[in-house]
C-alpha cells in the first residue's frame, strides 16, 4: 500500500508548560523536557539528511540562521485523532527527516526539519519559563560511527 503524502499546515504553541504540535487536524502534546529532546534530535537528523542530500556545509550552517518557509512540509496519516506524546521517534529516511508519534508520521526535507526544531526549542523554552524551572541541563547528541562505513556522510 503506497503512502499518501500531502502538504499540511504545521504549528507549534505553548500552553503553560506543555508544547502543542499540530499538523493538519492532528495534535500532539509534549512536556517541555520532551520538546527539548525532540528539537535536539530533529537538528541532528536534519544535519544527517542534509549531508545525504549533498547540501554543502556552508548552506547547512545557513539553515540554522535563516530557515526557509515550510512549503515542503509533507505529512502522512493525518486522521488518527488525538496523539499519545509518550512514544515518539526521530529518524532520517535518506534525505528526509521522519518524526513519528505512535502511528502518525511527518516527513520533512532538512531545511524544514531545522525550522521545526527551532520552533520546538522556542516553545520548550517558553514552557520551561512558565513552569519557573531555572535548572540547567546539558544534553548532547551525536552519531558515533566508523567513518569508513559512512564515507558518504563525512565530507
């Protein structure tokens, strides 16, 4: 069965300490701590997808500074109803970044994924501020692998 890809409106909002992610009629709610982790993984996978797509390093840096509009947003499985925010995954599918929440998936090209990562981080920051959380947490993410096995990613 082939997947139906279609453009949908994407938005992120903060409701007190909760980050609300909407694609079309589907809605997912995340705690601000989960939203920070999602933002980090989206950025990481967007960089991997950009390397696979052959986007030069200078353009990848520019994606973080001046993200384009979201004309390239594609989403799959939009009529599933309310979503459970406890099971999510970010991965790359070739030159696309896939964000899965339960049985729902959204796929973006690297620049759009980088934009959405920035939105997640902004809304997570708003939720953290609203909650009065002044703690500092350092989270690092990376892909540790053999450079010879992934010669296409190392340039």
